[in-house]
C-alpha cells in the first residue's frame, strides 16, 4: 500500500465527522487494496537497472542511519552524558528508543524543539552530521536537568 492523507479540521467535532467519513472510504481499500502500488513496485523491482538503483539508494539510506546512530552514541559518551547509550547502536531501523523518560522527552520538545514520542522513541531520519551536535547537547541537558 502506498499513500497518506492528512486532514486539518477546525474543531474536535468536525474531526470526528471527517474521521467517520474517511473510515467508510478506507475500509474497502483495506479489504481490496488498489493495484497501483503493486504495479509501481513491480515496475521498479522488475527492471534490473531500476532494481540496482533502488538497492543502491536503500543501502545508502541504511548506511546513513547507522552512521547517525554511531555519531549520537559516541557523542553522548564523549560528552559524559549520564546513563548508558549502547542501546542506540544495538538497535536497528529508522527509529530508536532513546531510553529517555517522559519528563525528559517533554523538555526536549518544549525547550529544544526536538520532537519524539514521550515513550522516548524518535525517528533518526531527521538527524544528520549538521544537527547531531545540537541533538547531543540537548539530550545531555535534559538528562542532567531531569534525572
């Protein structure tokens, strides 16, 4: 399945009405998903040149996420941020459980504009070599301020 829809409503009541209508539209798609997503995948994976390009891009993305994980862990450890940080590199995928508490997460969001779930789960896709030092400094600050 490929696609996403966002709807901005003016009120909670309006959101309930819109959600109800969207559920009626979406339900048949779950039961019988449209074929265009499958055709797109077939077009890319069925062509040797496109498949090779996709694999190269996928590998580049995976390597970048691994690099971000390593930079984040190493930076927190080098800064002496309290806690253990090996779980950042022990995990795999585009998301990481930071181990931060809900209070620490709330402070990251409100004071530093770093957005993550209050469970501590964060998307690593938004991190890069340019902003990783800011992330490290902010995580260090919240861990020290809210032990």
